[in-house]
């Protein structure tokens, strides 16, 4: 989280946010502070998740659109967290602070664990993961928001990509490589069977497994994008962290893909053209994360691991290194 925003979240602001949604205890646990401040708190009906979002990160209309999308998915039997209304009966509250504000939302805590902690890194769970994503894309293809004035951003409106020259100042070669990819993407068709509202971060840390079933959460990054990008995010972000079962990276990638896409294709399908674009979307993901790290990390106080990751990403971007050498087949 940027220092300027973190400074604004005082103990009083946090206490006020908890009270707005009926917290019954002063105790809480910080879960994440990367883009939002996310806490696990307690109230009369059990633990709940409190999310505090600065208005520099999301507009109110974008949060309303996010909740509407989640409600639509829930109504069509996709397991997502249930929103909690505040003590005043609203889904989003605001707390003013220094000529800005935090938007507060809350959700019931879902059962289960992430795929690694649950020891659920199995072919059937990979297939179910793909099935849920395929179902979300099928639903997105016909989704019309109930409140047209409240919408999620399109991919090119994302702060990181829109302001990449600012975040990566002094890196002309990297910026040039990124701009080349962005110009290439601008030529892609946006037919509704390939482009729509996606999760954009459906990785191993953003869903829980319970009794073999998946509940997906954290829709904060949801945006209008190509469905293939949603798939590419999983391939780029998650594969390095899953147990490889004695296989090398590419062989495990093929193993994972065969099961994941079998589930996906049971609900939806990407034609050969879009499967062939997956390496491009994986490269876009690498570029996007490289920008995110420059925005969120303290570049003057990088850990050894952070510096290593930045160096690796920069090398890969500048030299157009392909992250996964497998054939994406239907």
C-alpha cells in the first residue's frame, strides 16, 4: 500500500469502520494491505471480512458495480461471499478523512482454505477451478448491469497501464516493450463471446476449497477484458507456486492445462484464435505486475526477494522471454 494512503488509516478510522458493520469485538486480524485494507473481524453471527478501500483506488460507482456483478453470479449458482449490510442498511459506507474518504464494505467469511493449505492440488480440483471460470465467462457473455451508471473499468483504463510511463520512469526499453503489446491488443476484436467482465485475479489466493467445492472471492480487480486474459492470469500467477509433482515447469504446465481447460470447456470454450493469444496475455500479466510492484513496493527498501523478482521480470520483458512453453490445445 502506498505510504500516503496507509498514513490515513488511523486506529480511529479502523474502529469507525468496524462499528459501521456491527463488529462486536475490538480484536481483528489484518489479511491484506496490498490494494485494500482487508481485515477479519467478529460480529454477532460470526467472523466477517471488512474491506477498506481508499477513493484513490476505487470510485463508489465501481464498488457498486462490483457488488452487482457478485450478486448476479450468486443468483446463477456461482459460490461467492455474501455481502453484509451496515448498521444503517447500506452495502457501502464512507468514512471521510483529510479531503478524501475510505469506502467500507463487508462480507461473510467463507468456509475452506486456499488450495495449497487445503492440500487440494489435485486434478479434480484443477478441473473444477476451470469449470467455475468457464461458467463465469458464459454468464459474463450475456451480463447487463442493473445500474448502467455504475460500471467496472475496461482493461486499458486500469491505473497501472494508463500511467505506466509514470510508474516505470527511467526504463525506456521496458516502456517500449509494453507499449508494443498494448498497441497489439488494441487491434484485437471485442466480440461478446470473447470479451466481457472478468475476475482478473482468479488465482490460488482468491478462492477457498471446501469439500471439493470452490468459493471465489476478491472481485476488486474485476474489469472488462478478454476472457483469455483471465485464463492467462491463472497460468502466469499460480503455476510457479503449485507443487509440480516431480515434473519440470513446462510438463507441469501441460498437466495443469489439460485438467483446467477440460473443466473450462464443460461450461465455455475459447476458439483456436484466442488460445493462440494466451502467451501474449501472459506477457501482459507480467508487464502489469511489474508496474504494480513499482507502485506498491518501497523501491528504496526492497527485500532481497523483491529485488530478485523485479530483476527477473525486467529481464523477461526486455528480452521477450516466454514464461511457459506449452501448446494450448482445445
